[in-house]
């Protein structure tokens, strides 16, 4: 709502990372960022000082941090204001900055000091950039910064009711809280406001006098009119390669296995190749782990710190890199937000369990987008695209600490006008979803897809249709065409889809007369009524898919109660039985972990037998056989550390 702003405020800690994100690929932009000494105590802010190791003086702009030390937070002193001057100076020299100090309490003197220091810093920045651009050598200089030390509550009441206010934490609060009933407080308030001599600044109509108005910059030089602070005005659509070119050839559903994210990495490589000035990829030291490392063929990892000889052997580092990797999700998210809000495009991938590190940053950005959509002069910015991978169901080596699919539970709390959640089950669906998300604006697109080898289900044409609808019946996995189904088997997510398909096969093998409808969900918001989310299905469409009264077994990637939360108003909710992650796990094989959480093929088939009236007694022998197979699978996994080959290599048999 504030012209000229791109930093949403609210939670503290992200001002510096936003500033650097704005400066990347903006060679003529100087970003001055004011950091309060309270904010400087947060972990994200402390980490973001290292952003200068990723700033290239040739093709990036510059950031001028201004650390404002006024000494206090709400009612405590601030740490950086209470350490000796030389220690503070050494601290920021150690971060790689050259600090300049402006200190005092006399406004006129401080004004002149600040003007002189600003001039010195701007000239130093221009000198650094000129040398780098003239020589073509992108080294890491000591960038200037300013430490501004002034009293808290400067020029306010010095004392109220015998208590110090100016220069103390009380000035953070309401210094005169009883002006209506306390004449002395009212007199102090009047004296305080009159001390600014408003009669010399405004005319009788309350307008700024002409000589002061004339000092303001004109046109786009005005802070409020700076197009970088309304980045949609500068945004140019990406030049996109055809994602069909990266699709896997899938001749038969459920036969071929492939790494889901590997072709996505090849697609992102070529998006980068065609957009070398307005697209970057972000990730916390995990792009290779997440199978996206093909991007290094066109752009390395940004790095302006020191190099060692061994870095040449696979380090993939370069001062001209466009892949942003740092083991700080906070800083990466801040960079990405600043980059997007100034009119560019980006893609962020991270491990599912640790995307929670940026929970509150996601919250703040979602609020920003929701408010920006309500402001007519805010031009649309590129969506924030977040790939969540290394997911809960494939933690064969990392274990329980890496099992947490709950980020999407947080996402659904935010405005439906800005949030989207996709769970593509295979390579071609992932490519279709990623292509759509990279072209979109004003959303936060959350894509959940694992990086390991998984069964492939849909050819490229079927994948496009499926992702366009967001939800659909997989005819090849169903046998109810022309009949009312006895059971609806549904899934969302890669491993849950495989197990749901395997359960369908078990049921059809043991009960050939059973009619099963198989539904896969890519767009999670399809489950929400259309009155609650623009992607939601109408009640009629939902009822048509899920029936009015038949049992539904829904195998879900995340925590099962999220599906109930989304679909609780649907007609057949009473027959909706959701299986998902229930905080049961260790260093398990995929099938062993699924068995522990009752998302495996045997548990799902047993659950279906229990829910279908005709099978509750008839199916007793089958249930016992399935439980025996469960035990065999768990024992094998315990003894060998892997799943049985026939289970791990399971394919769709029809």
C-alpha cells in the first residue's frame, strides 16, 4: 500500500537479503537499506551480512547497509549498541564491509555528517564498480556501510513524569499516554510538536511551502515512483523452451521408472540459458542432491569468496554464476523475494523437512501478495516458485529428522487468491506444472515432488490434460466404466500413488468382480469447494468423481487430516478415509515406512475390505493373507536393509 516499498515489514530479519535480491542483475541500482539494531539481533539478518560474497560488481548493483544504532528495543538494550566501538568496527570488517560511523545527537551537525558520509560511500561504490567493469575482473571488495548512532526517540520529550524517555527504551512505546486526562502531558505534547516549527514548513492551507516542495526529485527519481519498487512495471516474460522436448516417452503406464526431477533440471538449464539477465535458481546447497545439477552446464554457482585449487574439480563455482547456493534458507528466500519484487523470475528448491525454516517468510510474502492484489497501481510480479523435494517417503538414509510433510498445511492457511499447491506424480506432470508456474504471476506455487526414481504413469499429452484439469479418473487404472464403483481409490503424491495403484491390483486380483475407480489429484485445491478457492471443484463435479455414498480410500503424501480439512463440506465426507504420514518413522525402506504409517498397498487393501459392505465377512481370508505379506515385507527390510525386489520393482500389470 506504500508507494516505493518492496519490503513487507512485520517480522524482522529480512531487510538486507531483500536489498541484495533487488541488486542482483541490476547494475545501475543502488539499494540503501536501513537495519534497526533490534532487527540486527535476528538470525536471518546476521546471516544475510554474508550476501556481499555473492554480489558481482560488474553485472550487479550495489547495497549500502545503514545500521541504525539507537540503543534499545521495546524495553531492552540492543547488543550491537553495547559493545565497544572498535569491536563493532572489527565485526563488520570481518563480514567484509568498510564501516563509516555517523554519531551524535545534534540534528544540524548530524545532518551534515550524514550527507558527507553518504557522498563518500556512493563514490566508493562507483569506484569499485568502475574498476571491475573496466578491467572485467569481478573480485570481492570491501563494500562500504554506514553505522548511524543516534538517540532513541530523538527530539522527543526528554523526560515524562520523572522518567527518562529520549535516549531510552520508553521512547519505543507511547511516550505520552494520558494526554486526554492529564493537562501536563497535553502541554508536553504541544511543546514537542511545536518544536518542529510547522508554521515555517506549511502555508495556511496546510500545504508544503513551494521552496521545500521544489527540493523533491521529479518523475521516476522520486522514491515513491521508482519502478524497481513496483517491479511488475519492469517485468518481462521469460523466453521459455518447449517443455515437451524434455518429456519422457511413456508407452505404458506404470512400467518405466525414472528420477522425477532430473528432466526438470534439464528444463531449468535451458530456461536459464535463454534468460541470462532475469532468471536465477536458488537452493541451500542441495541442487545436485535434488538432481537439478544440469543447470551448471550453462551457469555455475555464484561465488566471490576465496577459491582453492580443488574447486576446479567439480566445485562448479564462478563469480559470474547465476545459481544461488548458501546453507541459509532464510537468506535464499530473502534474495528470491527481493529479486521477484523488482521484476525478475526465480525458482527455489529445498528439502521438504527443512522448508519450515522459511515458514514465517512465506507467511509475510503471502500477505504482501494478497495486499498488492488489492492495490490497483501495483503491477503483477512473477510468482514465487518453490519445489519441495527429498520428501518424507524416501528418507532411506536420513530418517525421522527428515520426515515432515507439513509445510503444505501452513500454505492452505493463506489467501486462496495467492496460494497454489501441486503434487505431480511423475516426470511429465512435473514438467507441465513447472512450465505453468514459471509463466504465472502473483502466486506462491508450491510443488511437491520427490527426486528419486519413481514409476512413470502418463505420456506428455495425457500429463498436460491431467494437470490442466488438476484432478481426474485414471481410466487405465479403473474398471468401473459404465458401472457405479464399489470403491473410489484416490491418491496425491508419488509414493502414495504407487501404493494406491498396487492396492488396487491386490483388490482386483482377489475380488475380480469389484468395481474400482482410481482418481489422482495434482492440484490439491481441487478438493476445496469452488466457493472457497478459484481452483475448487463444484459440488456437482466432486460428487460425480467421488460419488455420493461409496467408500473413498485416499492415500495422501502429507498429514491425513489436511484432506479432511479441505473436503469436510463435501457430501460424501463421511465415507472419506484418508491415509497419510502419522509421525511414525526412522531410517526405513520406502515400503517399511509406508507400512508403519498405513499408507502401504496391504493396509489400503485391508482398509477397502473393511469399508465395502459385501467384503467385510467375505474378505477375512484375504485380509489375513495381506497381513502375512506385510509381516514378510517388514522382516525382509529389517534383515536386508532394502525392500524385497518384487515389491520395490513393482509395476502396473495390466
